[in-house]
């Protein structure tokens, strides 16, 4: 598979569109690799070449057939066009058609056709010239971004040109509105998600054709019209009414406000106060049912106040630093309601979907979010871990064997055998396997005649050791399970999440290391059959504490305490 990319943007490799073309090409390469097909790609940066405009002399038809009288870089372009099996035309929309430099290149293809008149076989227009070369089997892809909120209705000129050249339906298109967003780091989460779809399209194209599902994703707007247009207007930093330039911090705050997703409205207005400590400017964003508004004066009581130097918040927005890392380093502080921070990406974070945005190479954008949803380009597991699966064998053994050692142990073994069936829906951790093995082993020991009074405390001790030992490992046990609520494995890179979990794991570990002591004594009393119930009380209290601590501790760090 020989692919030629023609980048017609004057911005060269800084082109928005070129990012799409590259993603498509990468996908094609993956597709070709999967099909064990040899893949070769060449690239033409049109604006780096010397391609003069056609003189209209027709000497390429009569005096020097097939050769233009202008000796410049076009000869090399034609050689590459003839070499390629697939040509990808990548360009921005300029005045509803292709940029001028690219139009020159298109015109200069005249030596590639014969002068004679022929029947038009493209189905568009009347009259044509036969090709000088055998172009049969060659394929064409057209990729373009435009500046308006949608591509729809803006590509009639481009389509008309390509319909005439290649025939209606004989080429594949990827047209995307809001193209300028591809150079804005603040919205990288969404644009990377889109680039992920483009990559999928490339892979599918190489395998035979883009799937309708992928086409639908490519047709979706990056952001709703209103959000994009507000954001785009603000990006010029000029007041629409009086043409005056606003402060950088205010423009930045307004752009952040423009990204607010009103679907995340929590039933009451929330006031987010941004205090830029380095320039001592303070603005508020009111997050309401119908959208957001920015207050520059007559400020209200703030629900959440972020105190940050402007460059810090900019870097976080641009994905240069993670929001959670910056918070741990106390580069900024948060006062008031911390919930907004925990749900940051729901409020401001694009439209990424779990799993989809994090596909290979597509999740590189990082938000401010402390909710762990700031994509970091890892593959999300399809299945989630589930702590209940790990606990079930233990619970059954502790409760049932506490009531009746013999029957309880049988029940426990039965559960240990059945639990693995749950793994078709859940991701297995090695604690799940170890728990099944240990609880099963203790049950067998009881059935073999070992005293329940000894085995039950020993089982708590084993559980406590398994749990506490993970505090000294890279990932504490609770993190394996609670990461599901924080966008999966990305949470494992969040230092605040990890520290919170390490503390919680240690506290739970200590509880279970102590449980054998009173269990042993309790089993020697008439209350023995209630041991399981008694031992459930402490975990319930700890559970309530855990829920509180998971919110309280990050908020304490955020306040800079
Ligand atoms: C001279 C000029 C003309 C443009 N004409 C249009 C247009 O007709 N419609 C549109 O939606 N965007 C238009 N744009 C915006 C570009 O298509 C848009 O910014 C695109 O994403 C740039 O892509 P690039 O970075 O690949 O060059 C125009 C931009 C320039 C500079």
C-alpha cells in the first residue's frame, strides 16, 4: 500500500488539518500492518515547494507531450502522484474551496491528461480529457478542516471540484468544522478524542472501508455551536461591543466559562471564583441551569475559590502539568466546596467518553480535573475491578463458619467455586484469586477438623496481612478497586488519590490485624455464633469513615493545610 499525503495548508506541519491527515495515515498503517500488507508513505508539503501557476500555453500537450515547460517542483509531484496507490489531499477550507497554492498544484496536473476530448465518465459535468497514464485502481481521500462551527453546507465548492476530478462517490472525505480547536491545548481532551476517531477511520479504510458508526462520530460537532462560537469570539481577546482588549486573565476565565457544560448542573447555581494571585485579579463564573456567566464586579458569595497564579492554571489547562499533581505540590489552593473540583471534567471537560477517549494516542489531553478523568493516553480496561468479589468468600466464611463451622465451611467452599464465574463481567485482581484460595483453604482446614476458634482468627489475620502489605507496595489495595469511580487506571497516576488510598488501606489493614484478638476471645464465650455479626459492626463504621475521608482529605490538601 503506497500512500501519498499532500498537505496544502500554508501552515505546513503546524496545520490543524494535517493533524487529522496524520491520524488517518497512522490508522492506515495499523490497518495495513494488521493485514500484513507492506505500507509505504510519502508526503508533500505544498507550500515548501516551488510550484508556479500554470501558464495556459498547452505546451505539455503539443510541444513536449506530458512535460510542462515550467521546470520547478511539479515534476516531482507528478512522479509521486503516479507512484501512489492512495492519495490523501489535506487542506484547510479557504473561501469555500482549496487554498491557492494547492489550486496551482491541481492546475499543474494538466500534463497528466491527453489533449483529446472524451466522454465524461465521472457523472459530473460534460466533457473530459482521457488520462495519459493508467490511473485505474488508484484511490483518493480528502481531509479538510474549516473555521466555522460545522463542515455541513460549506464544502459544496470542494466537493464539486473533486466530483469533477474523480467522480461523485469515488473518493472518501473527512471534513471537520471548528478546525482551529486542534491547536488549542485547553480542549485537547475533545480534539484528541476526535483524532482517535480519525485514526479508527484510517484503520478501517485500509481494511476496506470506514464503518458507518465511525462516520457518524466524525460528523459530530467538536462542541455545540453556541459553546464554540462564544469560545471562538473570545479567543481574539477583543470586546465585541467596544473593540477594547480585555486582560489575559479575564479572557482566559471567559474561555473557561464558555466550556461549561450545562448538563452537569446540580440543581442550584454554583459560583466558582478564580483569584489569580500573581496579578491579583478576581473573577467569578456562575454555573447555572442555562449556561455560565462571568462576573467581573459585584461579586457573589463563592462556593469554590481557586487561588492560583495565572501561568499555573494556564499550564494545567494546556495539559503541561496535571491538576492533581499541581495541587499536591501546592502550586494552587482551593477553598470552599471541593466537590466542584472532584467533578471538574463533568463541568468543563469536553465530551470524552470513557474508553473511547483513552484509545491509543487519543487520550493525551489533560484537564484540570481532580476526578482522574484527565486523559493520559492509556488503554482503559473494558472490565472493572469489583471489591465485592474479593470480599464475598471471606464474608461467607466469617459469618457462616462463625455460626456453624461444618456447614459454614461447606457454604464457603461452594462460594469460592462459584465466584470465578463473576469474572466474565469483572476484571480480576490477584487479591481476588488469593482471597478465594485463602478462604477456601481455611474452610477445608475446618472441615478437616481444625478448631474454628483458631482458624477464624487466623483467617482475619491472613486478610489483615494481605491488606496491610499492599501499603508498602506501589498500589495500595483500595486503589485497585476505588479507581473505577475515578476513571480507571489514570487515577493510579493521581498522587492525591494514591495518598488518600494508602492512608485508608493502612487504617483498614490495622483493623483486620486487630480483629483476630477479640475474635479469639469472643469465640470462647456463648456469643460465639454472633462473631460474624459483631465483626461486621467495625467495618460498617470504617465504611462510613472512608466515604467521609475520601472527600475530606483531598479538600484539606487543597486548602493548603
Ligand atoms: C484565507 C482564509 C480563508 C478561510 N476561509 C474559510 C471559509 O471559507 N470557511 C471556513 O469555515 N473557514 C475558513 N477559513 C478558516 C480555516 O479553514 C480554518 O482555520 C482551518 O482550520 C485552518 O486549517 P489549517 O491549520 O490546516 O491551515 C479560512 C481561513 C483563511 C486564512
